C-alpha cells in the first residue's frame, strides 16, 4: 500500500517548553491511526501541526508525496486533508 502521510522528527517548542518532540508517524492508504495519551501529552499540538494551524519548530510533514510542512490550513485542506472537532452536546 502507498504511504499517504509521512511525519518525520516533528517537534514543537513554545518558549522553553517542548510540547511535542521527535514524533515519527507513517500512514498508508486504508490504515487508521489514533493519538492517545493524557492531557498535556501533545496530541492537539501534533494534529495542529499536521493540518497547518501551527508551524513545527523542526521536522517534516509529507502528504501524498508533497511536503506540506508549515502550509496554511486552507492549503492543506485543498490538498485533501481535513480536520474535524469534537462536538460535545449537553
């Protein structure tokens, strides 16, 4: 199967805090992956870097063979990758 998302050494630093450090993920067509961990583990920060909301401090994000690292969210969406948010109804 073809790799559709390749993340290499993804890191995000806020001031002196390393929120995400050296994340490597490879996703092939038809695979399902999940990010799990406690609050503050960097899950949302990682997803925000993948979709372009945050720019990584270091590392690369390649989607369908194209480097999208630091690309604006609307451009990432135009490439075919979207993001949805949890909708909690009370």
